[in-house]
C-alpha cells in the first residue's frame, strides 16, 4: 500500500469517526453563576458541576446510601468518625489518579473559611480529615446524622487538585463530562469523559456517556427556546410553565419535572408583627389558602400539594401524620376566627404578600390574594427578583411593628436537615423561631434511624400546629425539561440534577 493510499485511508477513518460523533444541545433559561462547586451553590451552577464532578457516596430512589468514589465506609460507634476507602483506578480528567490525598485536599478546601463556600455549614462539624493509605478519615466534633446523605449531594463534589492554580479555577473532576469551553451567557461546551466509570444507582450506563459532546446554550426567552426545540436547532429545552401545559399533550414531546428534587415551597409569616404574633390568626390564614388551585392553575398540575415540612420522598416523610397537624382548608372557619378578632369587610386586615418573581409563583400570589380577600384580608403583592426578595425578607423577619406580611420561599435537598438551615435561629434570612424549636433541630442532627425520624416529626408538628409555616407544593415546580422523540434516556435526580449518561440520540 502506497503512502498516499495509507493517508487517504487514515483520512477516511478519521472522517467517519467525526461523522459518527453524537452531539446533544440543551437550551436553558439562565447560565451558571460559576463552575466551582465550593464557591457557587445555585441550582443553575450545580446542574453543570454535577456533570463534571463525582461524590464520595450516591443515593438510590428509595434514599438508601450507595458507594461512589468511596467503595466502602465505616462509622464509629459514637458517630463522630467516618473512614472512607477511596476506590482504585479512578482518574481525573487530566489523567492523574484520584487518591485519598486528593480527596482530603478537596474536603479541606470545601470547609476552609477562606474558600467562602455557601454550603460549608452543610458539611457539618468537621474537625480534621486525615489520610492513611487509601483511606480518608473524617473526624467530627459531635455526631451529625445527615453527614452520609450530604456526601451524596451535588454540593459535596470532589474537586481534583488540578482545578486550582493560585487564584484561578478550571473545573477538573472525575465525572462523566469534562469542560471544553465556557462563553458566559452564551454556551458551555462539554465532552464525554472516555475513562468514566459510573457508580450512581440512578444511572444504567456503566461507562462513558453515549453522547460525545454536550452543549448547554443560554436562550433567556421561553418562546425562543421552544422555537429552537421544534425547529431542531436544539435537542432539549427548558419550557415555561405556560408552554408545559401544551407540551404535556404533544405526542412528539417528552416533558420532565424534577420529581426527585427534594423541593418544597412553603409560606411563612413575619410572626413578630401583630396580629401575626397570634397563632390563631396564623391558623386562620393557613385555612384560607386553596393549595389545590395553586397546583392546578399556577403550576399547570405539574406538582403536588404537600402537608409536610419535609419534602416528598425524603427521610422521615410521613404525609398521613402531617395531615393531622396542618390546619385544613376551611375558609368559613378562617372568616369566623378573623371576625372574632375584629377583622372583616368594615375593618379588613391589611398585609403584604412577599415572594420571588418567578415563573408560576406570581400567578400563585394572585390566587392567594383572592383567597385572602374572601376571608376579610386585603393583601398587596410585592414580588421581586430573588436576590432583592431575600434582602427584603431578612429585614422583614426581624421587625416587630409595621405592616405584617406573608412570604413564600422554596428549598431543596437530599435530607430533611434543611429544616435546621431554615429554622434554627437566626435561620436563613432570619426565619428562626425560638429556643424550643432550636433544641429539637439540634437533637435530630445527633440521632439516627427511627429516633431521628421521631424527632423530625416533633419539629414538623411544632411548625404546623403553631402555624409558623404553611407547606404548599412539592416537588419539581421550577425545573422542567422537554425533548423530542429522537432523544431517549434522559433522567432528573435529586436537587434538580440532570443526568445525560444514558442519553442516546437517533436520527
């Protein structure tokens, strides 16, 4: 065979390989804030970092803990020492071996105050991380029941050492995809990790993703995103709630909601401001809210009404028990309570409805406004961009006079310990309540199994019977995805994570 023929054959093989390469494009509403999982905690960011990095442990659909980068683990009898054996043969995207020393470095960085990790408290009371051979031992100052669950979640991503160079960060992990390029507010280009080994029970594919390249495009306008999907410009797209109502009946489109996201949306009170300092008034408001309408109208039936302070599918979730604690929907009784307290058509109670300005949420506030009007409450809607809303809420929750307000908030996680994050004083944006609730929240962190579940139920009972919160909807009200019939194998997991490992694209 002549040199020219060899060159032509090589060129032909290369061309065929290029032609066989599979690409998948996804249109998203917003870009990631950043790709450092130790410094950025928004869902938009974590949906990308979850593709680049792996975690020490994984979780199945029933909430059971499985191996991840750690093949085995042991917990001391006092619940304060965890030993993780790091799996052999796992490489970082730069070809280096992920060993116990690299894992320790990632843990140390995640909890270092200098990192300014927004999720640092979720790691728990870690004192030290030490290495002996292939074992990383993490010592805590006190028992921390949610620790293993947390190590399955996106914020616990293990970052390879090559990611960090001085003040610069370029994401290098062990995950199914590696970063190729990022043009902010335009697109993120990812390539399949050819050496990937999967240990996640939610994923069937044991090795590298079936697709070769994944492009995450930013298309802010919902109409434009769906036009791009229907024209074939992109393979997948995030629909608006309005579009989702139509897509659900389209045989050529598959619609996904984040059913295992651990998301919960709820309403709370500026309870230090009269008359919301009266639990009977708070109960009346809980009875006035028609949550079925929020589900069916504002959120197009894509979520469920919930009675619990713990999201559906998480540890200790017990809807039958919660239903006995939460005040029932009873606008007639709500009206009677308010009338007894001196409020009615001649003297309406004037309040504010505070919340983030988000798809579906504003429609829910409008229905809330109508619900409250029917029982003698005049409510003014004040919806703001999420950051501005949280700043306002932090101030409103400390006030003891002025106009009272109902506020609506959402949270997600893999463990009900987010109750601690929200309600333990001072609480997230000053949502904390009192010493009795603080004690219950502390105790559940130190227990396990049935004892912990019972303590979490005490927390929920305290919140619901005293009407400090009104559970509304769960799960997946925010995170939707749609694709055509040529795409199969897409999955959504905990915390609105997205998995493309099993995805195949057909012509």
